[in-house]
C-alpha cells in the first residue's frame, strides 16, 4: 500500500524521475489558469517508491478510503506513460470508497476541471471516467 501524502490540495504525485524538464513543464501546465481564470488546487509531491511501477500497480497501491481517511477523492500521477507519451496523459486514481470506477488518464490541462468539479461535488468521478476517448484519455467535455 502506498502512503497518500497529506496535502491541502489534491496530490499530483511524481512517480517517474527520468526527465526533470518534462516534470517542470507539466507542473506549469497543470497550474496555469484556464481562460476563465480558474486554477487547479493541487500540490506536487514526489514518491520514489512508485518509480518503475506500471499504472495497474500504482493504482492498486492506494486504498479507496475517501471520505473516511483521505481528504481528497482523487489523486493524479505523473508516471512513465505521462512523461513519455505525446500529450503527457496523467493517471487519475479514484480514492472514493463509494465509486467503483477504475483509473483513467487525462490531459494536463484537464486536471483543473476534474479537481474543481470533484472537490465541490459538482460532478462524480464516474462522469469523467466514462467520458474518455477510445484510448482511455479524458480530453474534456
């Protein structure tokens, strides 16, 4: 079991350490305000224990313990796929004990939409998970 970092904002966990410049670029992209001026309430953390693990192993390492033990219903992971693939799709992991939807990927510019809507309970995780493309990546509504 991975330890969920204690953060005020939704965690964006770095699990791949192969490219520092891509990590910095992703942090900038995720935190850049939208055209409407909205920002993502996230905190960036590094977890070297996740290095080398695939998405299935990373997702399996986190219990679904929101809202009882976790402050946030989701977390985002910058893994090897996010670092190396075009468009850098981050892994989105469901932590909500009341939702059985599995992980999916999202473009970095969609982190704000997902985080904002889930944090205020405007939408549910499954709505984003079922709105991915054929490649499993959420690109927006």
